[in-house]
C-alpha cells in the first residue's frame, strides 16, 4: 500500500497541536513532515530544542525551507512530493504569503490542501473590513474555488479561546491591583464570539483530514463554545469568587473605531473593531464538525478553570 505523505507548514502553537494530533490519529502507511526554517532546525536554544525533540519523539521528519525567501517555483518543487499539505503559517509570515503558498500548492498539483483559514468566517465578514489582511483570505478562497485539481478543506475555528483572556486584547483584564478585575464587551453584552482552543483545533483538523470518504471542497466549522460577553463576565465572576470585584464595561463599535482611527496601524485595535461589529465572528454550535460528530471539546469555563483556577482568592 502506498504511503500518504503529509506536510505541515510551521510548528508554532497551532502547528504543533495539529502535528501532535496527526501523529496520534494517523492510519498506517502515513508519513508526517514539518517544514521549518533551517535556522530553527539548527537552533541551540534550549526551549526550541525541547520543541524539536517533542516532534522527533512523534516520528515527524523535518524539511528545511523558508516561505519568505523561496521563489514560487522552488516552493512548488518542495511541495510536489506530498499528498496533503496543511498550512499553519499565519499572518506573521507576511503580506501575500498566503497567496504565495496557495499558488505553489496548486502549481505542484498537490492532491489535498488545508489553507491557513483557522479563524472567522471570512465569506461573511467580506472585503474591506477593519482588518485588511483578511482580504487575502478571501483571495485564497477564490483561488481554491476556481480550480478542480486540488481538493481543499477550510477549517473555520473562530478566535483562539485564550485570546479572551489575553491582557493585550482587553476583554478580560485582571488588572494590577489585587481585587480589581474588568470584563469588557466588544460592541455589547449580547454580542457573541466563537472560540476554540488550539489543542481542539489540532484534534478536529486531524480527524477531518483522516475522515473517509474524504471531506473535500468545503468549509467545516468548529466551536469550543459560541459565547456572549455577558457569559464571559459570569464565568470570570465565578472564577475569582466574592473576594474580588468584577467591573463590567462596554467598548462600543463607535469608540473602537475612534481608537483605530487614532492609531490605524495597530493590529489589536483592528481586531477589536471587527469582533465588536460581530459579523462573521460567531456561528451556531449545531453546525460544527465537533457537535455533528459528537466530539468532546473544551468550553470557555473549562479552559478558564484549567488556566486560571489558582487565581480565586
């Protein structure tokens, strides 16, 4: 039986989660390779060595390559031997990189492709949103839909669950003063956002690509939870207990647009506007791959308890 050759581009937080699940769920006669920069493969940094050793332990091969410096034709040659490519190189890989990767995959006539679309429902968000990088995501979808040589799956995951609790994002702010916590609603308390943890995205993506018959030429949705900001505030109140005050604050769409207008290059402010507008950033859990397949995932309260359980005082 012929070996199915899988190439994952990148091993950041999401790439590592996907690689781990692929290695756990892969059927026999499957080989898994990860594309890494040569400098990463040859790194002597202790934390990087730990990450590389984890991948080696999973029997994952390393392929040296750099998307940013490779020509389209050299990328295509690099991709040609593989049957399935999963792109885990996000926006940090630079403008136009998603198009460059997609064109190289199509030129190489790779059988199956999962592009970097792990996020909101770009079709519904549409073009010319506050986050202009998202227009490129629609260009990728156009390229895939216009051709028939490569099967594709788009995995729409919503926001990483952890972003709700990142200080820089501003939704949950544990503050510097003990006892003061602020929860902010982007656009309004009943606005909803869909979130999934990277580990669950890894598991669900691996299950989707190994499903038989093949899922192809379609968007699948995931959700650890589709949650309102009011519910996030309730979870935080439960988490911190009665000893700490939880302030609630609404950041209106108008306020966030003004913030962005004053600082138009700030990526976080762009994201806040789009999530406050609430278009294409949430979906019913009933339409998700995990609900339809009965797959257990981590909801927001479960994530928060695991990560912040010790903060209750």
